[in-house]
C-alpha cells in the first residue's frame, strides 16, 4: 500500500495533466524575512520527472514572479538534463545552483494524493408540463369559463410533464496536495525558508491551465497585506 501511494505521489504532476480543476490554498506561511528575497536571483523548480508538467509549472511560477518584479529563471532552461525527482541528484543541485549564481529557490512538489469514490444522482423528477397560452380571462386559459367546459377539457386533467428517470453515476475524484516553498540561500540555514504555501487541486484538467491557476493562487497568498 505504501509503495502504491509513493508511486502515485511520484507521478502526481503527470496525473495533473488528465481528468475541471479546483485549486484551493489550504495554508500559507510568510516569514518576517520574506522581503529579503526581492533582489535575489531565483531558480524555479517543479520537482517532477514529467517534462511537460515541469515546464508548465516552472513557466507559470517564473512568469508570475517576473511580473511581480523578481528575477526568476526556470530550472529546465538552465538544467535541461537535470531530473529534479531523481534520488541520485541530491548533491548535484547544490553544485548547479552555486555554479549559476542562484541565491534563491522556489520549489514545488506533490506532497500527497488521495482518491474518493463519488456517487452522483440525477433525474427522478417531472420535467414540467407545458401550461399553454393564456386566454381572454385575465391570466387564465380560455377553457376556465364554465364548469363543464373546464372539467371536460383535456387540459384540466393532472399533468406532471415528462418523468425523467433517476440514475446514478459513480466516479473517482482525485485530490492532489501541492507544496511550494521559497528559500533565500543568503540567509543562515535556519532562516532560509521565507515562505510556504500548501494547496489542493481536485480533479485537475489540463496541466497548463492548472499550473497558471496554481501559480496565481500561490503568489496571491504571499502578497503582503
């Protein structure tokens, strides 16, 4: 079970490419030193080996950072052969960052994944009969005149319209928990983390759209009020 869950988290970014999406910020934290990263040279990393998802998320976040006045670079542009989620790359990233002169990092990773079976019911109601036009008696149909005229008119019988049979559909709803962390590498080790945002994405559809929405949510949550 643990192995299966790990595998799902590992390929989470890839799965964000398939299946309408709801992105919600669950929690965010900003350190007192968040402003210190304003002039830093920031490397943006989406920690996934799925190339399409990596590019989409890194571009979305880097573009929003640049739009906010930060100097940001996508990791795939600098390190196209680097695999962010490979275990053997633990020491490699430090060498790459130092070589290129980056002193800030924004990293996004899928932290958790869950599935839930959702049953939805539709139908089970009358669609509504057509009431027809109105006659010369104010708002009432013309056959409302005498009792027998009304009683014998076909329109006076009970009519509920067409019945729409009830039906149920069952689907699997997918929820991803994503985490974005912002580091200032010029700060002491215990002060390097300057901000953190945890978000959820439910039933995502289209990696580019999800990435843009996610990035906007993250940056909005970090804006100082």
